């Protein structure tokens, strides 16, 4: 059964469809155009390297059966439909079948080409040679001819059109000379190996290209392949081994040392260290205990654990990564759109060029030379290289990023990364560890225990790091608290909690003063000298005291800032913390520009201020109060530990536990962008140089004509060069 999912608002759904028969940018354009005009299809994007279509559609206006029927009508085959990377297995199987198909055709055509080359030595019958050549043309090149027929039916042209026409004209011209040899006397000696070798070289190129594409796709699909298929479910005092598909939220799962987590969950019992390198790229195992999160695909290295399943199926982090990577790879950048527009006109241009060139050669040199030039021009042209230039680099680069623990949620962001000028960091939980502890307790007019109880009452439902620090501290002292009847959060400022007989406000000094709370001068002086952050408490408009909180800097923060400056990027801090704490952090990291005690809307204003100066801005954050700035920035970078809204507002998510990935993300994005430019330069330069050569431009001076089978080999080389250059990203040192 096809699996689809809700795509958000308006009841839209998503579908991911691996395809067979897609070979070039013209195929991509044909499918996108055909599906795009269907009623209910809101968005469609086809990723050429993985031969996958990503759709968003309205199920009330169309369904999967209609979509698949349209794909079949366009001449392509749709594999099992899924909502995410779950179709990786189908895509991989498609690549395997495709590799075998082209390799088989290549071996047969290569063997028969050798036979045809030996025909002159052994003086074989021309009819025997023609029959062997006919088999090569008809069977080894059948996929090209069926592609030509499909193109004629749809009134379009693609790569198959060029290969089929070039091989057909050489074969049928040879057949004409052989059957009507008197008519062809003195005109041209039939070179049967031309047709066979042209098909051989193109099939070789297709096989190598399919093999290379499979390697690039494997960087992402391996995430799905290695996820466990069974789980140890605990129930009624015993364990049972069940398929992962049967696990439901709330089920208790047992993990033994060496086991992989089958789904996401929260640890109930036990302590261990989990190897999360599959998701984060970090080699060092992470210590886990009750309350810690575990993620599907990660490995339990030491102790025994039991955890409650929280994320299953498409809700698992692993599947969300596959979703995001797949959709990002399929997103069209401006470079890709340019390449697509050129590719759309390329095949008609080549047909016109080949016809014009052969017309000139027919006038001056006769039919034999004219048909040779016509076939050579068609064979040497390679729209595949242009179509692959961008998506192949994105496929290899995004797969490498996923392996490094960097999730690029937005493909077109690469164009902005290359010109990045400023990176604005949040402080707490971003450049600091985020594990705050209460270092100072300063009640005002009430006892410590009473102050701590009231502060805990105000913060008991908050997920802010300040609140967690208060809860841990109060728990250690055995403090009880009253549950508030209502709470109201002011993001980036504080929280208002209503108890039975009073209203409490806990937050920053700036916010409480805005709310009319008067602070004693003695307290003002203490806060000004406090080394760290402060959480103030007021009740019924009266100041009740404050808790001082301290945090430690992330160990990689200093080296990251130095690395950014070395790349010509200016680091900036914008935090809601007190000025003294922010200034101390900026001084320790050598950051000259910083902003303290800023509210969320002020962070966004800081981003706008830098953008107004013509600078490309990235924001790194982890909380709700960073979401507006993340969304406004040219590039939003969120930490995995951050809130869902921060992650959803970002372009890049760091799956590791530190911020060192910021520099790696920038370097990798620049590397992907550089490879895209190299691919486009090569693809356009190749065609600009070799099409005139195939047309005979060098013949008047050097006496050089490009035989069709050499042209076919050159065409295969062009696509392979683009693929090989893109695969450098999987090995490049970042």
C-alpha cells in the first residue's frame, strides 16, 4: 500500500516516488511539467541523481493512483510510493537493476564490436556484418530507440533522442550501401563498427554513471538501511522480539550492550553510553541515564537499558533526517534553474546544429561525410552533464553533511553561505554548555526556603535552562512548591505564574523593571557585579529576591570563533542575559561586538541592521526566543538540543552536542558550492568546445574529423567527469 503523510496546513500530503527511466534534465523537466499541471499537485521536484520525485498534493483533488498513472503515461516507471526515505530500499534496488541492465548491454555490444572490427581482417561477408550490426543497434540500443518513440509521442526531445538518431543514421546508411551497393559505389566504405562502438561507449558511460550515482545515494540511504528491523519489547515481565513496525508510543523497549535503538525514546531504567556517530558524526559515546533521550539507529555500548518509545515510524529523528535531506537535495537553486532552462533548449539546438553541419558537408563532400558529421554532433552533445552538474553535487554533499551530523534543511541556502559575513550567536545553551547551576541565592525580605519555594512554583512548568537549574537546586534541598493555576510566558523575558493568593513574576532585571517592579539600590549594585546570569522574582509587584546562575563555556567555542575570523566571518553575540555575563563571555572569546539584555524582537532587529549594511548574516541559536532571528537571517543554524520551533525556523541543524559544526557546515557548504560551479563550467565548456569539433570546424586547418564512436566516448566522459568531481565531496577533508 502506498504510504503518504500530512504535509502541514490545508490537509496537503507528501509523496516520495523513486523512478525508473529518468536519465537527463529533459526527463526531469518532462515529469515536473506533466505532474505540475495535474489538479491538486501543489509542488513537484525531481532529483536527477537519485531518480526520485518529491510531491505535495491535495488528496481531495487527486490521489497516488492518478499520479502514478500520469508518470506511466509520460513513459516512466514509478516504484513504491512512500512519504520519506523509507523508499531508499526501492531506489537502491532500482539502481542495482539499472547497473545490471547497462552492464549487460555493454558487454554484448563490446563483444560484437570486436567481431565487427575483425571483419576486415577475415574478409567476412558484408551481409553477416550488417546482421551483427543490426542486432547491436536493435537490442543493445533498444532503450534509446524506445526513448525516441516516447519523445515523439510527447512532442519533446531528450538524451535518448540524440543517441537513437546518431546510431540510426549510421546503421541505416550502411544498410543502404550494403543492399544497394551499386548506388553507393565509390561513395563510402561501410564502417559497421561505428554504430556498434557508439552504442558500446554510451552504454559503458550509462553503466559507470549509474554505479557512481548509487555510491552517492548510499551516503544517505545507509542511514535507513542500517536501522534495526526488530526490537525487544518488554511486557508482562518478559521480553519478546517483534518487528519495529509493531512498536507503538509508550511501549517499553529493552536494549542490551551492542544493541541498536530501534525507535526514539526516553530512558526509564539503567545507565549506559550510546554511540550516536550515525546521527551526529561524533565518535565519543554519550553518557545516558533515566530521563535521557535515545535515538533510532544509535548503539548501546555498555550497560543494559529500558526506555519508553516516544518517536516511531515517521516521527523518529532518523526518518526526519531522511525526509529533510531528500527534500533539500531536490530543491531547485538558481544555478539549477538556469541549467534546466538551458537544457530545455539544448536538444533542439543540437538537432539544428547537426542538420546544418551535415547540410554543409553534403554539399561539399557527399552523403558519407555528411552523415558521419550528423551522427558525431548528436553523439558528442551531452545534456546529461548539465542536468547532473547541480543535483549530483547536492546529493554527494548533503549525504556527506548527514554523515557529519549536519542537516541542511534548505538546498538554496548554499548560494548564501558562500558570501557569509556575520554569524550571530545566542549565549546560554549555544556558546555555553547550557547546564546552569544556582550559585547565589539572595532572598529579599523573606527566608531562603520560602523564596526558593516561590521561585520553584513560578518556574515548575518552564523548559528554560534557568528553570531546570532552579528545579535541580530545590530538589537537592528538599523544597516543596505550590502548583500554579495559570502561567503566562513572555519569551526571552520571563514568566508570570498565578497561585491561589498571589501573582509571581520571574525573569530578567530589565523585564521586571518594565513591569514596574522597583529594585533596591543594594540589589542593583550586586547584580551589576554578579559574574553570571540572574533570575529575579517578584510577588504582587514587590521584589522578593534573585538567584544567581553560572554556566561554563563550551570547550570548542574559542577555537570556533578563531576559525570563523580566519574565514573572514565576524562573530557576534546577542543574548537576553545581563550585560556583565555577556561581556565576560565576549571578552573570553575575543568578540568585539555583543548585545546584552535583548528581547526576541530585538535580536531580529540586530539581524535586520546587519542585513541593511549589505552583509550576509547567519544566526546560531537553540531556543524559542531565537526563532524570529533564525527565520529572518540569511542562514539560520539551530542546535539539535534546541526547541522544535527553533529547529523548524532554521536552514541548518547541527545534530552533534557542540557548536563546532558551525564552521564545518560553512566549509562544507562552500565546498558544495565550489563543486557546483566546477561542474557547470566543465559541462558548458565541454559542449562549447567539442560540438564545433564534431561539426568539422577543425577540418579545414588540421584535417580532423571526429568519428561518431569517439564522440560517444567523449559524451560518456563528460557525464562521468561531473559525477566523479561531485563524489570528491564524500572524501574531501572538511
